[in-house]
C-alpha cells in the first residue's frame, strides 16, 4: 500500500494553543510538529494514502485560516501565506506519479474550498522555486499578480485578504537543516556563508538552498538550509562547508529526515530535533 507524506508549513511558531489546534485538525496521520518562534513557523509532517492525504491537509489548512492572519506576522523566515508551503512527498520513485496527482488534488481543494491562490513549484511548476515566488514577500507578490507578471496555477488571481498564497509541490524528501554559528558571528557572516555554500555559489553544494538569519530570541546567527538531495549532500557535508568559515555551535533538524542523511554526522556537534522518517512511520505502524 502506497504511503505518501505531506509537509505543510504554517506561519505561526509562538502561539502554542493555535499550533496544537491546527495539529489536531490535520488528523490521525500527523507524525511530527516542529515550531520555531524566531522563524515564526511550524512545520507539520503527515502520512496518508493517495486519495486521503490531500483532504487531511486541507482540513488543517482550513483551521489555520480560521486562527491566523498574515498581516501581523513578523518571523524571519521568508513566507507569502498563512499556509505558506504544502508539499506532497514521495519516498520511492515508483510513487512519484501518485504524489503528483495528490498535490494537484490538494491545490484544487485549497483553491476551491479556501479561495487561496496556489502556485506550483518544482516538478509541477516547470522548475520554478519557492524563492522565485516569495521574492519581495506578500506585497511584492500581490503587485506581480496585479501586473500580470505572475498568475496562480489554481484559485483566484489575487492574494487571500488574510492568508496570502500557498506554494504546492510533489517532491522527494527534503531535509530542513539549520546551523547556528558560535559568537561572535554576525548575520552578515551567516549571509556570506549561505551565499558561498548554496547551489550555484562559489563553494556550492548540490541541491542546497541556504539563507543567513539572525535569531533574536537566542541572540545568534544561523545558516538555514534546505537540502534537496541528501544523497549528494549529506548533512555532514553542510557542517563541513559552514565550518570552513565559522565555528558551528549547534545544529537543528526541522521536521523529519531520512536516516541516510545523518551518515557520518559529527558526534560532537549538538543536534536538536533528531527524528527520522523511518522511525516515525514504524511508530505509526505499531500503534495502528
């Protein structure tokens, strides 16, 4: 039986009650919740079967729109929506078609039921990236839609008045992985390192997207990455690349990752949030 994952990211990382209400609305397939107050973002991971998973994601998204508004959001993570991203993830190449179909069903559900404009990215979006849509934030996205520079793939040709837009893709597992830099590293240092190590940079790592951030609540600079190909670039390679320019103080996993992503991970570097897809699915099977 095919199992797919969904990875909706919601622009709320501080209100524990709202985060919990949204988690409950996603239903019994929920595997993991990761919230961060500086990013002001919660990443939810769900498992489900084709034909069911999209409806579970839509239920949680509906609750998010009831509870949250983008107008007062002030997190450091780039975003254009209350339900900023909702990716459908396939674990095996044979399930890619099922994931693509489920992602399109989800796009239609969110557009029709919640009146959200949907932008496809990755495989379904002809290679378009999240960064291309998020560039400039919600106000710039609204202007580009109004000017005819961008058009949603599903839904109304305008941003939702309180919830913005949602980005949807079908993709293999992505590892959201952050590296905090030891003092006295600054946000300028983090941005410079991110520019060096992201794919296309002078020291570019294959399949790595990276930005530099300042976490005010922890008073620390962070290199925030998405590792889109953990086989080409295991997490140890990210740590090694950062360490060429600054001392890593600790690392953080956002959500779940394949076990193989941790091959060779340095044992002496503190890691927050270690959790694997394989373990989470095994635990779900044991309690089913």
